[in-house]
């Protein structure tokens, strides 16, 4: 009897010292959401993305991850990728004639809705709405900067979107890239065991998530709130909504001000 057809390719999931075994530079699974990363440190991936639910989904072929080594596109015998800033100043800038060919190599695999994103502290703030939009597409390519950044001409020529994780500066874009990928991948069909988990969580409704509790019923003299043990689902829903609203008002007044007018 012939084996039934499979919609996704499966990679073997096992504990190994080399997590890049979950990644393939050549294999592309048809119709599968992909993340392509342009980086000077391809060995940083999959990293945390190769563990837990995202790692299992990666092994199961629900999504794919490809790292493009920027050093492969370097200039000269030493494969230089950067040079001093025009006009002077501290640090180094990634060269346009290095980053450009790397982008073209990565984007040769792009199809459908597939944004090209540069992780940058001056970019648009990343949020849950953007994560959902990325998950609905076919994939994305992430450019990880280093040093003083990337030659501006590359960003203009390829119409690169700049995205920021927040108002702070990191040594490179790799950690930010992993965070963005995780936020998008967990929204892909089949990645989370319970799809309802993505509905009742912070930012999905414009509010922060309510507090969560589990056993034991009493810990350090602190009990679980009575309403959660009552079995009255209407009252539980009302309590959770009130908690979400109170937390949002207290901790994120900016979100509270932006909530839909019919909820104001």
C-alpha cells in the first residue's frame, strides 16, 4: 500500500549540538511560509527558533528558515563587507556592493506577499498587527545590520522597510530578527496546539492580557481569585475583561488611548 501524500516535508526532530540541521540552504518546500535572513552570523540561527513549538513546526515543515551569509558576498581576498563612513565619523558601514548582491540572492526565492525588512532602531515599531500581517503572507526576508548600519543607497534602491523592536539600540539585528520571526511563526496554522491561544492574549484585542493562575489553589498564602474557581463562565469573562482594561490603563496608557472608539 502506497504511503499517503504529505503537504509538508518533515525533518527529523532530535536533540543535537548543531541546531542548523533543521535548516537547509537548498531545499525549498512548496507552499510553505519562509523566513530568509541576511546576516554576518548565520550560525546564530535557528537558535531559540529551533526549540519548543517553533522548532517542532520547523522540523515538521510548517515553515522554513534560510540564512544567507553576508560574508559570502564580501569584497577581495578577505571578503570585506564594510568601510568607513563617508564624511567621517566613528564605526563602519556595510557596503552597498556587498549587501545589494546578498539581497538579490535572497529575494530570488521571494514569491507573493514577501516584504524585505531591515532591522533598524529608526524603523516603524513592530507590533502584533504587523506580526499578523507577516503571518498572512508567503514569507519575509530580514536584513540584519551591524556596526553603524547599512549604506542608505541599498535601502532606497530595494525599497526596504525599516522596522524597530523599540527605542533602544542593539549590537546587531539578529536578536530582533529572531523575535519577529517567532511572533509571526506562532500565528501560522498548526504551530500552536490551541489556536484559541492567539485570540485571548495581549495586544490581540488592543488590551493587555488578564492575569493567569493555575494550581496549587493557594501558594504562599495567596489564593486563586474566587471568581476563577466559581465555574461561572460569564462572570469569569467579565472579571478577565475588567482586569485587562485596568492593566492597560495602568501600564500602557498609549494603548488605552488608541482603543476603538466604540469601547471608549
